[in-house]
C-alpha cells in the first residue's frame, strides 16, 4: 500500500526505498547507483523524521563515501545530517575547510543546525562569518543566523542581526520571535530559501517566506 508524501507516492516501508536499490557488487559508499539515487532523491528527502530514521545511516554512508555529493545530491547531502551526532565531524570538516563554495556553502552550516552541535572552532568561524562585511550574501548569513540560534547563540544574533540586509529584517524578527520554529530548529533549520532546483518536502523546506510570514509549504 502506498502513502503520499507532499503529493509524491512512496512505500509505507521506507527502508525499501534504499535497500531495493543496493548493488551487491559494490563496496561501502557505492551501494546506490547514481541513477537510483537520482530517481529516489525526492522521495527520500521528503520522508518524515520517523520514516527517514529507518534509512538515515545508509544514506549518510552513501553521502560520506560519494565524490562531491553536495553537488550531485545537495538535498540528500543535507538530509543525511539527520543520522545524528556521528555525522558532525564530516560536515564540520567541510565547513572549516571551505571546500564547498558559492551558494552551496550553506549546506554544511545547515547540517550543523540539523545535528544541533558544533565544535568551538566551528562556532567561532560561524560567528566571524556572520559579522563579516565580506560574507554579505543574505542566504549564507540567514543559514548562519538560524544555526547560531539553534546552537545557543541567540543573544549574539540579536545583537548583530543588522548584518542581514534591510530586506531580511522582518524575516529575522519573525525567527527571533519563534515563528516558524519546528522540531528541527528555527525556520526548520533552513536558510531564507532553498537555493537549489531540487524539490524538498516539508521535512526540509523553510517554514517562513522571505517577508517573515508563514510559508504555504506543506509540512510532513
């Protein structure tokens, strides 16, 4: 029997989304052919938390051992952080090294938001980037904004929210007032917008629209 997830049909046994596409001849990190992952990317990333937990470890292993998964499967790369604290070293190393550039630099930041942890050096780097006049692109700063709040730095972001653009202030005020907070975190641990063309369901989509009002995005 099938159920709908944000309008997309998927099995009521989430693990089968992964295991039925294993390649028994492949080693760790190569269990899922790219074609299978591309076909299942939307269904997997849209799974509700309880369902995703059944496949989280397998998905993280795939992401961890894949070459530049943040480019090939950005939504899956981020959702794999829901495998929990064991993933922190992986995402934190990507953030600290700066290996992920341009608009995708939000991904390891948002992953740390979803994990709910970051080391002292990563925390210091995030705060430095947030107040920097060089890193002035709103989407990365909005990712830093929600992540720092999730990690206990609300006082810091309140004192420095002017580092966001004037157009983001209503959004920031709504986030600080608790509007759009989910079990994942502020704004569902998402930047002001999902900057990829790939679809994300309610499990990952931002809770608020640009102007700080609740989004019409359906939640799972």
